[in-house]
């Protein structure tokens, strides 16, 4: 078995990944099984650099707030602000203090310095303005969309004034109430004002679509793209808050589904702009249905990768990542009878493996999934190999 797997493993680089695919995909998704490991982000940076130089990729999208990501994009594309300011304000979760993220931004800015606009690299966050504990106020997205439209179209076409939005939004801390995630009664999402905002947001997005020929003739495509992002984010946040106020058994499934749908919509928009490397947790990028056990029981929903893959077909590719050890988190060497254990015995590190050929080598029944003693690491599910285009394996995470 080990010899057969050794034959299909290759040292990790962009060329080895591309050889697994019939054609360069519009969205190439590189997953990670845990967050916060700089080694994985360094590998991401290297792969992105190779994709830029050899395969024409120009955008990288990461699992971070899509609105904050605009701050990073302005810096790498146009030099707006300073690197320190961008790292402090351009990332969520928080990824800003990460040294590899800083290096990524620095490299992208240096690459763009003397290049024409159409050759420059672009950065995007594709997550919503969401955290596990709650969601942002829709104020930023709604007011930006309204401001863009009010500067470009006849005022009579607008469904409301900026003052009406401000009155209905009220104080932002109503929306960011931390107790609302576990207590639906603390959410403002199903108030009368929130209902009016959902209608107005839909009307503003409709007007944006209706006026597309005029808007593109009167201004830049970048400005229009950003207005569409603000529209998606506003309607997505209002839907998310609506379900935060729900008391039915469907509540958590809908919240998780709305988040990944917002991710998917952002990725589809990026796909329309050109070839993009996407980096996020494996769970957000997989084609299989996602599941999680929460305080009220098991929850299932379709991930962003499943939604995008259903729409783009072969123009979406997913390469998952699995790890050997994270000893500083109590994750020791994998048992030899697991997929990770078999890969841990390989010479190449890091390596990339054809997932389909790996599945053939394993045969049936597949090895049992590895059990992680740490909740922050999600082991590979051998049953998912048939829906993965490639598998990256990294043996050991060094202690920070």
C-alpha cells in the first residue's frame, strides 16, 4: 500500500496541482484543516506566487470579511494607506497579526507597483462580516450602496432617503448584541424596522441591476462591482439577522447556510472577474454536505464550495489539505491505519496527491477517519476523496 501511494505523491507546487486538473479552473480552492498555522499560509503564499507567474492568476480570496478586504485591495492595487493600517483594519477573525498575511500583502503591493491596472494583483475577503458570536450591523453595506446609487441615478428612482435608512438602522449595538446568538429574543432581526430594511435593500439591489448600462457608462466597473458587493452583503446580513431571531429547530441550519451562501455569491462574483485562488477552511470549500454537532443537536447545510461547484462545474476545483501532527495542540502522529498515517510515511513533505488515484489505492472499505483530540483540527474524511480534486499533505506543524 505505502509503495502504491508513494508513486502518486508529488512535491507540492502549483505545477503539480495543475497536473491533477483537466484545465486551469476559474476558481482554484485550496483548503486548510485548521486555522492559525503559519506554515499553511506560507505554502498558500508560495502557490499563489507560482499561479501568478506561470498560470495567469491575478486574484487571491481568503476567509475574511469581504468589506474589510476592500481596505487590503485598495492598498495592494493602488497603494492607498500604509501596510500597518491595512493589517490592523483589513482582516477579520482576526487574521491581521499573521506574519504570512502581512508578507502576502507586502508582496502583492510590490508586484503591482509599476504595472498597468489590468495586470495588477487583486485581494478579496469572501466571508461575510460575521463572527461565530454574531453579525455586523448592515449599516456600512446599506449606506455605501445607497450613496453609490444616489450619486449616479435620478433621486426619484431611489426607494428611500439616506435619513430613512439611518432612522431604521438605529444604533449599531442593537445589531451586534452578543447575546443574540444564543438567545433569539435578543435579536433585532425580525423587528418592524428590520423588515422595512429588508424590503428597501432588495429595492436598492434591484435598482442597481436595472441601471447597469447607465452605471457602467457613467463610472468604473470597479465601483459597480463594489456596489454589487455592498448589495449582496446588505441583503445577506439582513437575512442572517432575520434567522438569528428565529426560534424554530431550523435556526442554526439556516444561519450556517446563509453564511456559506454569502461566501458562494462572493466567489461567483470573483469568478466573473478572472482566475482566482481561494483559501479557506476545508469545510467551507468541500463539495460534500457539511455537518456539525451543536448544543441543540446535529446540523447540516451546503458549503460555499458545494454551491459554487454546482454552478461552475469543472471551472471549480478543490484541493484539500490534511496534516500529520500539531503537537502544540495535542495532535500527535496519526495512526498508521488512517489515510493521514499512510501519508505520514511518505518521503515528500509537503506533497500533493491525486485524490482519485489515492481512493483507488485505498480500495473498499476505506480506512476509518482519524479522530482528533483537539476540536480545532478537522481530520480528513476518507469518504470525501471521490469529490476532491487533489490532497495536500503536510507532516508536522512547528511549534509557534
